[in-house]
């Protein structure tokens, strides 16, 4: 049966248009049920995916928590640690005005480079004075040597002459003594002859006069001997000047050495007025400016060697047993996140840090609160491209022995 409905021709314009008739209800019903059956199939799949995701996340959280708990029980972590280095304070040994400051904070300076200079004009004047005195020592040495030669020649001839004079005087004295003995003997014979009446008294008077003359001549000869000996002693005393001059010449060597020591000390003071870098390092602080007056021992700069850094940590007394010399330590620097360094325990302190407090607490009242003490531990670590700087905070981690 044809169920098409024809529209009026005037409504469609040109000709008749056929429209399909409504389909039977039995044929449209399957098309309506098909979308209703698809919806219940997608919801269980989504719920299953969410349950699996939640279960996986829970497993990850549990695994992470378990790993964290295991790490906490098997490792000791300490946050009270920092990078340290030997901070060297440079000062002036001598007073004076600062002539120049040749370094600024943060500069990397090589060993021996001048960092600051103190006025050295006084040392320069002292150095010239000492140099002048040293230059006069050879002249004095030559002068004394010439005097020694001249004195030696003069006194040597004079002593020889006086020795000859002494010998002549002694010979004259011996002759005078012989003459006196002869005169006395002649006088004795004449006296005997006068008593016998064989000679006159005038002859006796002559022999007596001869005896007296011989005695006077002998006394004169003795005086000449004494005078010659005195002259010889004076001549020999003149030669003692040689000893004096030789001793003066010998004292020039210690005096020259003393002047050299003074020159060395002046040069040392001159060098100390230039504050130099004791090693390859960096300048941390500068405390003076050009034109300031500094006193001996006043600090001028602070420097350190960036290649010689270490870790200093204060470890609880309950955990210090895990830090033995030679044990490996994991280091995490706050300024370098994501990087783990390796260090080695060098030494463990022998006293708690509280023992060095300026105001110790002796607990006189009897009220006691037990506080866990800390001991200092030093850990060796290698520099990493100059990134480890003194004062940086770090965290250290070591595996517990338990």
C-alpha cells in the first residue's frame, strides 16, 4: 500500500513532491535502544582507570614513606654544619701611615703580591746612615793598618838602639867597677908603704883621690845603665802600641758585623712595611684606607686560601659515635642544590662546645635540665671550582654503624 502523501502543487511551486511515510514502530525501536545500551559500558572503564591510578599513587606514597623511614633509621643527618677555612689576619709590625692599599675585597691575589704599604721614609734614612757607616769601616781599617806598620818600624829601631845603649852602659859600668877595684888595691899598697916610710903621704893622697874618682865613675856608669834600661823599657812600651792598634783593628770586624745586622734589621723593617699575600688566595675584608695611621699588630686585611676548605659540624653526643676518622660523609651544600659531595672525617673534638662558652653554667641552684651536648667534627672536602666558600651552610649525612 502506497503511504506517500502528496502536497498541494501551489505549496511546492513546480510539481508534486513525495515524502516518505512514517516507519513502523517496530523498525524505530531498535534505533532508540542502541544509544542507551552504549552509555553503561563507558562508565565502568573510567572507574577502573581511576581506581588503578589511585592505587598506584598510594603505592608510590607508601614506597616513598618506607624508603624515607628506612633512610632515617640507617643514616645520621646533621644540619648544624658549615664550610670553614683558615681565615688569616694580616697586620703591620711597625707603626706608620698607610701609603697605599693595592687590593679590594674579593680580589684573587697571587703569593707575594703587595696588598698594602706603610710609609717607609724613616727606614730609608736609617738605611742610608748605616750604609755610610759601613763605607767608613774599610777606611778605618786601612788607617789602623798603616799606623801599625809605622809604629812597628819606629819602635823596632828604637828598641834595638836602646838595647845597644844598655849594653854599652853595662860595659862602662863593668870598666868603672874594675877601675874602682884597681884604685882601692893601689891605695891599700900605698898605705902599707906609707906606714913603712917608703913613700910619702902625697902619694897616699893621690891614691885616695883615684879611689874616689873610680867610685864616682862607677856610680855614673850605674846611672847610665839605669837610664839606658829605662829608655829600653820605654821603647818596648812603645811597641805595646802595636797591640793596642791590633786590638782596635780586631774590633772593626765585630763593628762591621753589627752595622750589617743593623742594615739587615732596617731592611727587614723596610720589607715589613709592605704587607704581602702569604699564599695564593682571596681577600675577604679590608679594614684600612690610604692615609690612616696604623699601630703594630693592628689588623689590616683578612685573607684565606680557597683551595683549603673544610666542613666543621657540631654533632650531637648521641650521634658522634657514627663519626670516626676516615669515614665517608655525604655533603649537600645549600647553595648548590641537586649536587652531593663526598667528604672524609678528619678528626673528632675531645670536648663539647659548651666547655668553651664564655659564661659556663655550673648549675648552682640545683635545677637541672638535661640538654644534649654537641662535639665539633672536622670533615675534609675538596674544592669544587671555587664554589665552596667559608660560612656556607651544608648538610652532612653518614651511614649509622647500627
